[in-house]
């Protein structure tokens, strides 16, 4: 797991992050989101032992990142935004080299297993210089997975990948996240919404929100939204829906769908469905409308107020 307390980092007179405190637990995938320059990469570099904080403490897999840096590095897999590859090496040779650097037993088997995990076994004898950007990213992920780390820290893990590769890498991350701790940063907000159990949104070096995407939606909107599609003229049903106790608003959209809103935790969709059927309408579709993570992100990064 990861535990950070009061992390602060200064670059001369500029403060990159300030008083960051958060946790990422075993079996959890946590997304780290924020605009460019918000402090995501700085935080990840501190957690991986790349550099020390100016103030604050952090533990990774139970070890202090400053006092027990080597123990942390043995237990963390790190993929920076630009994968650290050597162009004059073969794919297999590079992973074997990385396994030897880590003093891993059965280095050859570990390299083969990592290649298989990222779907690159067929390119094992190819030179890294000849790989596409997407394939290079996959090899970078393979080196992060090589030693089967307890904690995986990924900085933009799917950048440069084609759609099919993105699907495969996300699948790998989900499988890893079942038993291990995963912290990933991404600018692809839909990716965080699909992958992450929880998101940390950082702006101007401070955490402005920390919760699951669904809970963030409820907190920001202050209500749940849903849609109803019926056969026939929806205008004839609208008045009946607005009379349901707990319905805050209900409108008919231009596409003929009724969109209605109710307080979080009430879930009035069954009552709305019963009302529609009782009124003689054929029910075609009933679903939830979530505030997208992109909308949440834009709302929370408009100012730098800290909120939890």
C-alpha cells in the first residue's frame, strides 16, 4: 500500500506540491488526475525514491521512501511517462538485463513471463530501436512488472498506444489491481472512470478531491439523474412524474426522452417506471445519467480550493 502524509516539494522558490496526504490500499486502483504542472509526476517520483520531499513522509509497502529507499525500490514497479529503454538492445535482452540488475532468480523465466503479460513475446528478438511508440510503452510496462511488485506506479501508462493495445494494457492493470496496489496518472479521464476504484484530483499542487467517480458526481451535482424513454408522446407523462414525492426536476429533452432528477440515495427509478406503466405507456428504456469524470475534473480545477 501507499501512505503519504503532508508531502511538500519545493523547486527553489516554486512549490510543486503542498501538504499532500492520501492512501492507496492493497487491491485498489487509484487514479491521479490533474492538469499539466499540477504535481502528479513530482509526487510519483517521491514515492518511487527518485527524489526526496522537502517536507512530509511517505511509506510504500510499509517502508519509508527516505529511510528505507532500497526496500521501497524492491517492492515498487515504476513506469515513467517516457519509458527508460536502450535502443541498441533487443526486447528480451533489455528485460533480461533489468532482471539481472534486480538480482532476480530465474531471470530468463521472469523476462519471458513479463513479455507474455504485455503481449510482446513475438518481438522478443527485435531491437528496441525498431519498435513503434506503442510497443516501446508496452516494454516499459513489462519492466515495471518484471519483479512482480507489490505496488505499481504508472505515469500515463497508455500514452501512444493504439485502441487495441489500450484495451490490453487496461486489462493487465485491472488484473494486477485485484491483489496489488496501483497508482496511475492519466489525462484520459474516461480511462480513470473505467479503471479506478478511487480518484485523487490535484490542482496547483494540492488535492482538491478524493473519492470514487460516482461519489464525486453525487457531491458536486447534489442529486442523481436518470432518463426514461417510453413509446408515444412523453409530454403526456411528464406531469405525473413531477408529482412523485422526491422528484426535484423533470423535463422532456428534444429527443423525446424524459430526464429527471432526485436526491442522492433515494433512487426513484422504480417509482417512475411504475408511474409510466400505470399511465398506460410502454416502457422502452430506463437508465442513470452520470456526470462524466471530465465534467467533474473541469469543475474541481477551476480554482485551487482544497476540498475532501
